[in-house]
C-alpha cells in the first residue's frame, strides 16, 4: 500500500460492493492485489459485513487490517465545539456550516419538537462542549447530543442546589445561568454575580443587566449600548422590568449552571467592571459604594484612553 505520511481517507457509500471498493482503492494505490482481498473476504463472509462511512487508513495498515476496519465500522469521527455564551442562532449557523454535518434545514420550532420539547424556546437548551460524530450526521443529531447533555447537567445542578437560592425551578436556573455566562468569564466571580442577582430578586429590585437588554434589541443592536437603549422597553429589558427575562439569553456552560443554583450571598447588590485587564468586577452592598466604584472605573478608563 502506498500511503502519504499522514495516511489517506476514503468513503464507503451505502450499498457499495466490496469488489468495486477494492478496485477503487487499488486504482488509488491504497490497496495491493484488490482481487485477492475480495476473494478472501468472500470466503470469510466479511464481504457482506462492510459498513458504510468515512475511513482513514493510517500508515502501516495491512490489507487485512483495512478489512478489519471496514467490518468493525471504525469510521473517522469529526468534532464540533459548542461555545459558551453562543446564542442559539450562532450554534445553528456553525453546526450547519460544519463540513461533516448534513443539514435538514428544520425551523427552530420543529427542532425543539423533534427533541421532545415542543413549544420550548431553543435559547439556552444546548450544552457547550465538544461532540464527536461520523460524517453524514445530521444537524438534528448533533443538536440532540447537546440538548440531552444540557438536560442532564441542569437536572444534576438543580438536584444539588443550595437552600439559599431564590430560584423556583430549573428553567429559572437556566435563565440566570445564561446571564452569568454573559456577565463574566472569571470562575471566581460566577457565584458572586449569582448572589448579586438573587439578592436583587429577593428584594424585588430590577436586575439591570446589560446583556439582557442587548439580547432584547436583537439585530437593532449595533455594538454600542446607549442610554436610550436602556430605556427602550422589551421583554428582556431588566432596567424597565422586574424579575428574570422570559428565556435564557445564551448557552451557559456547566460552571455557570452550578453558580446559578449555588449563589455566594455576601450582601452585595451591585457590581461594575474594575477596568483591570483580567475583566474583573468590584462588588458593592450600597449605592454609595457602587457609585464610588463606578467613578474609579471611569477615572481608570480615561487614564487608559490615548
């Protein structure tokens, strides 16, 4: 067998006879004496057990080793990573653009119905992680892997929730987790931010979190959040409405799910960016402390502006 250093790849289409497959591989110099392999496979019965799919032949593979791969269905597995903080629209675009995925072009509503959750908004319903699958897997099948993983991790987090949480059900936990995901990337801050928001919910205060406002603006958001945007009422504007928004606003990761149900209650009700390169925040219990933290942030921002 003449193989490049990195090996070679070929695809077996459903229903392809072994004789034709062997001949094709022989023409590509990937299989010496294709007729001998075909005859051997007929005697052993392996000729009828070939499985369709995409295969990679590593260097050093023998003809019998190749036949064993074909019988076992040792196909190439591709990867797709769902990124923390993506919206469902981002996920759908990315999975359908994957070269190994076959798109069914289903609507979001039809996808959720096929996943067993008819009427459930798709936002937040898929767990960020890396998933593996063979070529030809449908977008629905990949989404099913991510959705089932989300349900499992959300149920596990809810079962281990802190008695301090003010959240009433797993869906509220998912919504809050999505907000936490968009507010910070620092592991040490997730439970603190959860504590701030749950403290506000307990007191009937508005959450006043920018990521929900941005989500509510949809395509109207141009990357610059203005004062008038904070006053523009939408179901997701937590400056104009109390309580949690109606759905998640992003895909939260496991750490954010766990933070949502295990808040760190320090008495802080406010937080603002410090301006440090690490993206950290200052947490405050009173308006006065918060306003001072805001002034420090603004002063630091001005100093950094050329």
